[in-house]
């Protein structure tokens, strides 16, 4: 549980000074963090766009992909796409 709390604290500290982040980025990160907490995993969660978009209140597929790409490029997450909707993609939160 403490590791998960550190993930959120670290994100909020970094996001506070990151002018590149939009509300959609924060919303998506929050949804990812929620899924991590729900699964009880330490720092990796299996995701699907179909479940994440409504949870993050993102309605556009292009916005979703831009936010995932940006969060990866900005080193907030490590995204490993699977391209198989049965397997799901993986997101790891760097420690």
C-alpha cells in the first residue's frame, strides 16, 4: 500500500510544475492509479482502452492515445502495448 501511495505523491509533486500536462493527462493517470489500487498490484497494471476511457472521462480515441504517449514520453508511466485486446496492455509506474 505504501508503494502505491508513493506513486501518487510522486506524480502530484512532478505534475505541479509540469506545464505540459493537461487535465486529460491527470485524469488518465488518476484512472490508471485507481486500477492499480483496485488490483492490489505493487506497480504494474493490465489495462484496456475500452475500460480506461470511460473511467478517465476521455471520449476521443486520439486524446486517449496522445495522453498515453505523453505520459510515457514524460516518464510518468512505462507503457507496453500488446496489440491484442484479449491480452491487454501493461502499464508500469516507475519507482
